[in-house]
């Protein structure tokens, strides 16, 4: 008889070890979660801009680099058995940059209108959510305890960053608001969603709506900090003139400090094991008040309609928008070679090499090659702006206007289709003459 209790205890312990749930792989949704998420989205905007334009890597190459980095950090994250603040938030930072770049490629390289990008990413997000729900029967982040759930989670995060970038940029185009003013819209929407959640709105729906809105909020903050105090041309954003590099360094430092704090305090770590009681506490199996959820859902609808009305009204108000680059024209006339006289010969040689390649491909009938060379020329010119413009503003403006005429003939950064090869050849020849 004395042996029987021991046998029952042992059996119970074995059963517990075999059936206990896995560790959750994401942090608890506390105020720290939202703070660091906004910091990450700001870095996604400013750091991507800095690498793309200031380092001269180019948009597509930058996207390829960060896609590779994303694969690496995500692999590390997926192999971990528990939530590790540094690995998790590093993945979020990389995802924020990568998602931003994907949208920028559609807009700047492929000339896809922002409303189409927004609609496409919305449909993609709905498809991801649908597949996630059909397989797991939950969209909650409180039980990311299996590889399929975590894979769905990171795919969703990537799409939300791309969608947030598209909708945020589309809003700016519609309204003509400055980045500082634009911060107020997503901030107000997040506050409204929080109030509806506290009233009784579905917590999963509330979370993902707020999560998407943090992307335009962080991007607007980044643009506000990085943009010059005085617009270089009508409609250009203005801000505190910290620059993209300084803004990126500041926010990366804040992210690192926050991650170190969370690592030390473990204040964002969920319960060590996800139990049925923990799932019920987060609303996975225990429904909320149906009446309150219906009222809150109607509140979301009213919020959406009010936002649409506000954007339509703002779009109808007189406001300055960035002038189309196709309208650029030299304001002064300079003799050949005069505009680049104060510029480093090595940089001018590199520009001439790309322009010559484009011209050669045009004459050979290599349309794809000429288009690629013209894009490379554009990327190099944009990357050199910070170093060339201070040397001779008049010369830079003159070449920039002619460079824009070249890009217009290829339909790059312009809404028009590519022009006839003869027109492309003529503008390239003019540019090469100005660069000599």
C-alpha cells in the first residue's frame, strides 16, 4: 500500500512533462511593446532611406540585402525555444526596413499607384489571416507556441509593414500634410481603437488594427525628424532637419536601451508556460460580451467612415504637393562642362560611364539594358546629392534638371510611358555634353 501513492505521483509527473505546452515566442503586449514597436517603424523609414540614397546602394539592391538579412535573423528567431528580447526585436527592425523597401519598389521603381499597393497588400493580409485562422483557429499572438503559428505571425508582420507604408504614403499624397501634422491621424486612430478595446471590442481585431497603424505613425515621426526645416521645393516635407542617419542612430540607440531593459527586468515576458487558463484569460476560448463587441464593431465602422471623410476633405483643400519631376527645367543656362567644374572628377566620371552605357544600349536597341542603366544613373546621382550640392548649388540644380529630362524619356519616376529611342538618345547626349 505504501508503494501506490508513489506510483500515482510518478505517473502524474510523466504525464505533465509530456503534455505541458511550449513557451510563447512573442512578448506580452504591454506599453513597452508599443513603445519599441513605434521605435522600430521609425528606423524602418529613416534607415532604409539612408542606405538607399546616401550610400548609393540603390533601392533594389538595398531590398535584396535586407531580404537576405531578414532570412538570416528570422531563421535564428524560429530556432529559439522561447522569447528572447534581442532576437525578437532585431527581427522586427529588419522586417520594418524590408517591408518598407518592398512598397518603395512598387511605388518608385514600378510606378504602381499607392492606392493599388494599399489594396493589394490589404487583400494579401486578408489572405494570410484567412489561412492562419483556418489552420490554427486563432489569430491571437498570446499563444505563438508552434512553428506554423510563428511562421504565420512573421508573415503577417511583414505584410502589415508593407501595408502601413503604402497607406501612410497614400495619405500624405492625398492630404499634402507635413509629417508633423500627419502624426496626429494614426495617433488619434490608435487612441480611438484603444478606447473601443477597453469598452469591449474584440482584442485580436483591436491589436492588429493598432499594429498596422503604428507603421505610418513611426514613419511620420521619422520623416518629421529627418526632413529639412525649410522645404527645398513646394510640397516637400519639413521637419527638424536631423537627417536620416542621425534619426536612425538615435532610434537604434533607444531600441537597444529598451531591449537591454526588458532583458534585465523581463517585464514583457509572458507566463513561462502557456496553459489553458492563460489562453482563456486572453480571450482565446472565452468569448467577450457579444453586445459590447457588436457595438464596438460598429464603432470601428464609424471610425473608418470618419477617417475617409477627413481624407476626402483634406484632399479637397488647397495644399502644396511635390512638383512632378517631369516639370523640372534648367533655370539658368551654363556652357558645357561649367555645371560640374567644382565637382570631384571621379564622381563625374562614374556618372558619365552610366550615361554612356545607357546611350550605347539605346542605340543598339537594347531597351531593357538602357532602362536598367538609366535607373543606375538615377540612383548614383541621388546618392551623390549630399556631397555635390554643397559644392555648387547652381551647377547641381542645372544637372539635376537635365537628369530629370533623361529619366522622363525612360518613364522612370514619372507616370508617362517610355518615349521613343530617338528622344532618349537626344536627352542622354545633352546630359553627357553637360557633364564633360
